[in-house]
């Protein structure tokens, strides 16, 4: 079996970015994960909830390739919130399963150059067709951007930051 180095590198860089986000959550209690620490409404738990949903959403798009799909906006009010029955630990376990599925999808899709229809949405009424590679890089961008947000929120909560946490 031939190893596709680009696919394995995509899997590795996604895992690395997930690890950085996880480091930011190290030692955080559920109450802290729900706490706002800046002028933003964002919380650590809300960001974790969002990036798991985002990764799951985009891998579903990669697999289903529905040319008639529409983004379901009904969950937007809870997208960036750690639900009352959710825990950081439980979401991290869920993220492990999502990450495993993403790696499987990356390895099994026929071609990274394939064009995939994306759902229409109120902010994107015209359907776009994006390559598999672009969508995977979008997942990486989402995790990376929100890792930066999480680092600022964590530092405002208790002074810890990812760089410091990595050293522990």
C-alpha cells in the first residue's frame, strides 16, 4: 500500500492543532469553561463545542456531497455554548471520535481535487463548489483561529496560556 504523504500530513497538522487547543483546556473545570473572561461572548466550552460541530459538519459535506443542501440555522443560538448537560471531558471524548472519522475520510476520499457542493446559507445564498483540500484547510483554519481565541480567554481566566501549559 502506498502512503499518500499529503493526506498523512493533513491528518498530522490537524491533530497538532487540536492538541494545542486541548492544551489550552488543561486543568479547566466545567464552570470555568462556561465563564466569559473578556468582552466577547466566547467561552472555552463554547469554542470547543463549535469546533467539534464545525469539523463534523464539514466532513459530512465531504462525504454526502449533497448538491441541494442548505445550512440549518436553527442551532445557531447554542452553537457557541457548552450545554448544561455537556462537560469538557465529554466533549473531548467526542472530539476524539470526530477526529478519527476525519482521518478516515481524508484517507478514503478518492481525490483531494474533487469539487464538493457546499450548503447554501443566508450569508451564502449562491452554492459554491470547493475542493476537498480547500474544505480540509478550512477545518484547520477554524481550529487554528479558535485556538487563538481560546488562548486569550484562558489567560484572562487564570493567567495560564498555551505556551506556558505546553511547558508543564
